């Protein structure tokens, strides 16, 4: 699964992350972490991606620098100790701003 994160980073370095591609890239990077650290949590990587794939809310403004930083931060995460929840990078919460409630 770590290969997916490396492939994502190589792709991002050259092209950035488009608003259309970010939800899929985010789900894949998240699942790379989750499945790698908690293999019993999901039946498969694809099942995880299906569950984690979300669209931004209404009226959101996409922030490409934050999205790029988010994917890098997810790729750099270490598995948490003793079953603790993984830390969610702040940049991931900043990838979409000004979303309507």
C-alpha cells in the first residue's frame, strides 16, 4: 500500500493536485495509512477507498497548496502506537474552505 502514497507524491510533485483529482487522491492516501496501520479495519484497500471517498460540501473553495501538503503529510505519517487513532494533518482540513453548512 505504501507504493500508492509514493506514486501520489511523485505525481503531485510534477503536476500539483487538481480539484477533481483530490477526493480520490485523499481517499487513497488515507487508506494507505489506515490499511497499513490497521489491516483488520477494512476487507481490502478498495473497500477502504470506497468508504473514504467523499466530495466537498456545497460552495467550497479548493486550496491546492493545502491539498498538496495534506497528501504529503498523510504519506509521512507513522502508524500510531497502541491502537491510537492516526493524527489527521491540519492541512487536510484546509484543502476546502468556505463550505456552506
